[in-house]
């Protein structure tokens, strides 16, 4: 009796897990393996695939565009996420204070985050426009430049411009994450600091900063994933930019797979990107002092 | 609160400036969609002169807006519904002890590290072999369940006392009824998160529709916006109107439920 | 008996919910708009052609050209009656140019108009003026 009842319960449990597990199995786990398999092949439509061995990988390491995309992705992370985190910490500290209307500020600064990336990309594309863009208009009005700066068309400006848009979108999100972390710091610690006579900068460095380590780590991870997956914005704003200057790994993968139909090669790049992502995350974890920067969190 | 070097006025000033930077682009879009002005010809004005909704009308007919909206809405609705169902089921199951539980949790956690963008090629081939290209369900399929949302439900479910479950079991309640009648009603915030997060992800989804939709009439709103952008690049008025029409639902939900909205998006990150 | 005030209280609770109100408002707006469109969608466009003195010009050719974001269509035309009035029927467009011409008169300028929905009934707010040559 007990045996069959346990069996039934077990079966029921597995049944409950089945749908979600199926989705992940089909669309996360299998693709990893499939990518690996594909990366060793040369994809031909209507013909069986050729086995290439490591040819795709060799080609990848020799591909200048691949390294450019790799480099750009790192730049996105360093330029975009790091600056965003620093800005977000500053803003969060300001919003955390008991000033009137801080919820309004909080909502307004957060607002760009959930908006559709395509819409944001189009909006900013027009803001950056050389002739009719608002930014150039203001620059011209202030007399800083004579003619419009071709932000998205010049090799030097394209990447920073796209990074700025990305910062614009994500800083509100980081701000909220850090704000949550700030608000969980017990006041008692600050009061102890006052008793000990610490200066404001010491207070920040020794009390605040370590205790929001966990939030900063979260921002790091989100930032890493964001810079790897910024497909929408780049595709719409520059599509790789003047000569690959804004190309990141994802957009290059997309081009190879669906425009050039080199699916085998694209799979190789995908795997490289994935490994790189894991490495960066592991590095971020190490830098936050391990354990995902966890502090005495109430959980 | 402990006072800092910077007085309140300075804090207000900085925050105001930053809020301005956040709002100006959005206000600009709003204004241009009403007046379609061209900075090359006229200096910009703060308030829209001669506002009209004609650009919105143009966009409505130039693309089949109703159709695209319908596509996006259907896919999002399906995604939200299945997410709630599947995720609550999984979270409920994870509450028990059973052989292989640690393994399953490990697998789920590691799936979180695999971003969607690393799976696009096989996902495309898979969906193609299912014959689900150009279909609503094909669009929804990869998003029907997300690990983050499962753990959000789990957090909420774990807080429900075991005594409640035992009492229900004694009454002979089956699993499904238990989830529906006990767990879900007690987890309203988790449900809200499970509605908001999947909705935003599916409404804003661009890469996946770009990959699997080739038929004009099955496009979703963001995909349509992108195609519109490449066709009608010069027409700012209609383009901006389209942008507004795409983000309007999200803005609406945002204004209606700010606190819930923000906390949902945060728990999405924190649980990860 | 006891359930009655409870259900009505719950009903009020549901109705004053933010989300429900928003959804209802949206549905209501769409419904009213659809009614308005239904009542006004015969698709005619009419107006008058006058000369400089304001009297109707009979027998003038009125041309209507549909404006699209991309395509430029060929114009359709019709004639004015003895009072200078004209009407285009069964039109299904949203944005157009309209002008008139007649022998012995200067062809009028193309005037742009924009409707709110296709097949909207539209009467030109001011008459098309033809100046004498």
C-alpha cells in the first residue's frame, strides 16, 4: 500500500516538473549540445553537412571581425556596465535620502528600462542624427560645433554613442537594485559609525560599500549579460556600425547564421561567446569576494 | 537618516537634471509624433504646435497595426498564462523531497546561465522541425517557462506552512486543487511578478520573431517597427508615432502598478 | 438573504480595482469609436468649386489623388454640377490632395487633407477657388 502511494506521489511530482523541464531541455540544454555538434560541421542546405573537424574554430581565431566583435563586447561591458554601476550608486545614494518627491524621481529614472529596445534604438538614432538630430541641434546652438557631428556614422563616435544609449536605458534598473541593497542596511551600523566619529567618505567606503557588495554583484551579472545580448539596439542603430566598429558577438553570430547561412561557423562563435560569458561571470564572482558577494542577507 | 556633506538642494538639482535627461528623449518622441517637425527647417518648440493625431492614423493603415497588435497580444497572453501554470507546478513540486531533487535544481540553475542569444541557431532549427515557424505558438514556445519565475513562485510557496498542506491532504485534496485553491491565492505578489516579467519579455521580444517570422502578417509589433524603420527611414512623424504605439501598453502597466512593476523586475534579477 | 450584501460588496470591490477600470475604459473608448466610425463611413467626399466672386463654377473637373507614405496613385476625377458642387463616392482613403481645373481658369493648387479613418464622410471645409486666366 505504502509503496504504491509513494510511487503515485513520485509520479505526480515528476509530472508537475515535466512541462517546465521540457521547455528548458528543448530550448536551453539541447541547443548547447547542438551548437557543439554544428560547430564541427559546414552547413549546406539540401545537402548533408560536411564534417569539418576544427576548421571552423581555426577560421574563427583567424577572423579579424571575430576579434573585433570580441573586443567590442568587452568595451560594452567595461564602458557601459561599469559606468552605469558607478552612476547608479551615486543616484541611489541621492534618492535614498529623505527628500520630497524621491519616488517620483525614482520612477522617472527607472522608466526607460522596460521600454522596447527597438523603440529606444530608433529614438536615439534620430537624436544622434547629423542634420536633424536634437543633440546636434543643441551642440550647434551652444556653439560647440559648427556642423553636426555624425555620431553613428563615424568610426570614432559610433561605439560611445551606442554605449551611452545603453547606459541611459539601464542606469535606472541598476539604481533600483542598489537602492534595495542600501535600504537593507540597518541604521544601527551608521549610528555606530557616528559614535566612532567617522567622516562621510569613510562611512561610505567602510560601511555602505561593503554591505551593498551583493547588489553590485547582481548589477555586474546583469551588465555582463546585457552587453552580450544587446542585439536589438545595435541591429537597429548601426547594424555593426561603420565597418564593424559596433559589432558585437551576437550580431556577428546572427549575420553569419541567417544572412550568410554559415551556420556551422556561427555555432562555433556562439560556443566561444558562451564560454567567455561564463568566464566573465566567474571572474565577477571572484572579484566580489566569492559567494556572489553575499552578506548577511535576510534571504 | 545621517546627513551628508551635500545639502538637500544639491541633491534635488542633480536628481532633477538626471530625470530631465531621462524624460527629454521620450517627450521629444511624444511631441514629434504629434507634429512631425523637422529640425533642419524650423527651430524646435517646447509645446507641440498644430498637434494632430494624423501620423497615428497613417501608421495604423500603413502597416496592418491591428494585426500586429493582435499577434503581439496573443503571444504575450499565451506566454503569461503558461508561465503561471507551468511555473507554479514546478515550484510546487520542488517543495517536496524526492530522489533527484538536487540534480533537478542544479540543472535549472545552470539553465539560467544560458542566455537565449546563445541558443538561437539550434532553437531555429528545432522550431523549424516542429513546423512551428511563422506561428503564434512557435513565437511563444521558448518563453513558456522561465527559471527565474519558478524560483519566485518557490520563494512564495515555501513560506506557506506545511501544516496547511497536511490538513488539506488529510481532506483528500489532489495536487492540482491544492495549487489552485491554497498556494496561488496566498501568493498574489508572486503571481503579479509572473504576469509582469513574462509579459514584458514577450512583448519586447525582437530577436526571436526576427528569426522565425518570414510571413508579413505574422509579425509582432517590435518586428513590424523594425521593418517600418528600414522602409520609411525619412518619415519621423509616423516612425515616432509607431514607437509610441509599441511602448504604450508597457507604459500603461507601469503607471498603473509602479511599485509592483519595479519590484517584479528587481526580483527577476535578485533571485538570479 | 445574507449572501446578497456580500456579493454586491465584492462586485464594488472588483469594479473599483484600478486594472478593471482601465480595461473597461479602454474597451468603452474602442466601442464608442467603432460606433462613430460606423455612423460615418459611407466614404463620400464632397465640396464646392467657386470662382473669385464666390459663385459656383459648373462643369469643372475636380481631381482627387490619394497620398500614401510611399506610393503616388493616379488621380480620380469627377465633375461639378450646375451649382459647382461635386461628390466622390465610395472612397476608401485617409490622406489625399484635391484640386480643380476648367478651361478658361487657372488650375487650383493641390490642397492636402487628412482623414481620421478610411471611408470617413468628409465635406471640404472651404471651397476650391478657381481664378480666371
